[in-house]
């Protein structure tokens, strides 16, 4: 489990595309890795397969590439990183699984004083899981939904978030990984509504 609070922004050092997926090397200042530990990369839970001082390696399967924006990555791209939540850690964001529900896109951004109002488009099947003042994870970052209109939602990005994530220089049209609130998914399941694994519409 994760919290949606980014520990660091890393850089894609190397990408090896294979028939069975993608091998990713990420440079960062994280340290004291354990083989097999989970790290969320742009919100996607990946497993550390090797490491040395200054970087770690992980694999993304064809399923992961199909369901996330990791296949869009290029060498030099910056990515959000978060290590798995340890028992007893503060839960400053919200409970995040690292399992991406769909890929959306940034459709507009507008400054409002020191803040930026950002609007994102989501797949139709995820729209029922959006709620004003609810939580959503965008590229691994826990954000509070301000307003909802159909398949679009707005968030207000504060200066700290703009400085400490890649949102500060994200361009309109950028594809983003989305994970809706796990509580909303359980409520939908209990009510017998289709889950987020339904065919994307």
C-alpha cells in the first residue's frame, strides 16, 4: 500500500523494450533498497529487481504497459516515486494500492494566484467514482477533487505540489495514470455496480 505522497522525483536512465515488456532503470537518491520491494512509479506498483547506489531497475509487463502510461516513457523523463507504506507510518494522503484503474489526460490548466487549477479527463467507466472533495491519485499523487462535470474533474495544485512533482511543467494532453479511491470501488462492488475492470468506454 501507498499514500500518494511522493517521496522523490526520479529520472528514467535507461529503457529496454522487449517482446515480454519493458525493463526500466530509474536514477534517484532513494537508498537501502531490498530486492523485491515495491516502489510506485507514477503511481504504478513495480518490483525492484536489482539496484546499486543511485538507481534501481524494475520490469513492466505487457499488461502494465497496456493499462498505464509507462509505455510512453522516454529516457530523461522524470517520474514520481513512492516507497511502500510501512506499518506505523503517517497516512498523510489516502490509501493507494498502486494498481492503476485507467489512463486519463490533462485537458487544461490555469493559474489562480499562486495556485494552478488543473482539469483532467477520465475514461467514462471511471466517472462514477469521482466525487467533489473526494480523493484521487494522478500519476501517484494523492489529490483532492474540487469539482466534477461528467468525465472531467478539477484539482487545485498548491505551490509545494508544483515544486515537488512533475505537475509544474506538465503540458496539456499529457496522459496520466489514475487510481480512484479504493473505498469508492468497494461501495460500488457492494451495490452490484460494474467495477473499474470493465471494458473501457
